[in-house]
C-alpha cells in the first residue's frame, strides 16, 4: 500500500522542518514527506532531501505553485511567517492562497498553524493595550486567528493548531539572560507571576505529525499544544540550573517592553500582556497531556535546556 503524502509549507523553517523530520523518522508510519520551499537548492532543502524528503518548489505568494505542490497529497501543513514582513494583510493573503490551493488540489486534511484573535477578548476600543496598525491588538496573533475562517470558507477539512512560545527564541531572538554591570545574569520577561505556555520548536512538528496520524478525528477542531506552562521565575531558575550560575527574574512592565524599539516590540509587548491577562484561558487551550498524547517525545523546559543551553547567547 502506497504511503500518504504530507505536503509541508515552510519545510525549511522551525515548524515545517520539525514535521518533515518527524515523518521521515517514522518509516513504518504510513506517511511520506513532501517538503515545499521557495529554494529547492538551499542548504536546508538539500539536507531534507538527503534525509529522504521529496523537495518541491512552492511559494506562499504564488497560489498556482502551491496548487501544484499540493497535488496528489493526502495532507498539507500550512504556516505563515509574520516576522518576514510584519504585514497582517500579507499573512492573510498567504493563508487564503493556501486554503484555495488545498481545496483545488483535493487535500483531505490540512493543519493550519494558527493563534488566537485577541480582539475577541480585547476589542479595538479597549484602552488596556494600544491598538496597532489601526485594526489589531496583537497583529501576528490576530491575523492568523482571523484567517481561520478562510480555511472554513474554502471547504477544506482543517485542524486548527494553536502553537505556543518557542523556547528556541532564547537562542535566535535575544530573549535569553543578560549580564548586568555586576556580572550577574537576569532573565527579563513581561509575564509578572503568570504562566507562559512554551514548547520546543521541533516538538510543534512532532505534535502536528501526531494530529495527521489521528486521521479524521481532529478535523474541524481547534487544538493547542505546549511542552510546559512555567512562570518567568521558574524559567529563570531552570536557566540558572542549566548554566550553573544564578539567574534572577525581572518581570518587565508591558509598557517598557513595548518601548524597547526593535521591530515588532509593540506587537510582542501586547502579546505578553494578553497571555498575562488571560492566563487561565491561554493555558487552558494548550494541554500538556494532550500534547504528549500526540508526541510522546514531548520535552519540558528542563529537557530542552539540557540539549540546547550551550546555544543560548549570553549578552
């Protein structure tokens, strides 16, 4: 019996790459991976081909290329990368193109990597956090949440996958501990004493693979994943254990974070405030036990640190 093809958008990225590797690491699982990437000759694309993936060209800004890449696939993993352009409109156009292409290609199961539309709890008129780009509170959340309806409208059988904070952000986005003038390390996070659901980026792909393996069970449902729900203080303590030196926690005020000045700081400041203010709802949508049922290899923060602490730059 031939294996079912899972076409993976963003296959050279964090989420998509994790899914491709999860499929390829399970040769008896009944699935094979089709890695979709803009540049089939990139180093990451060639590495996936060497592992056994079928690598094909496709671009989220070119619907015809997506339809070709999805043709013959049983499933498709659809993801966008807001931080490449900071444009909610562009992100929604990309989601619409993926939804239409999946429908046209007859894909039987799509996973859409999404997030909450925060405006359902914090309307634009709510002054507790600033409105950004005229129409959003947390643009990189709201655009994805609003795009959920595009997959439904297209008539695509879809599982809506709510992701969590990547612990890998400590490596790649300067969110790790910083050394003060006194030489001591501080971990700053605008979460007060609230819990922050987090996950290893690789585990997002493994959980997505678990969703595909469930067949039609999760189609039409919104499911959330996380490896653990630690507080900022607990993350600082874990970092201290992994680094072998004390790390203090600084619960940075939301406004201070919004004013840090890097591109997207206001968006992320609002995001952390949303997660803080709606801790119960945000954590409740991301069950660790459910995530582990999809992915028995699920890592908690300590396990992720054990494998990755040497990669975290200390500034």
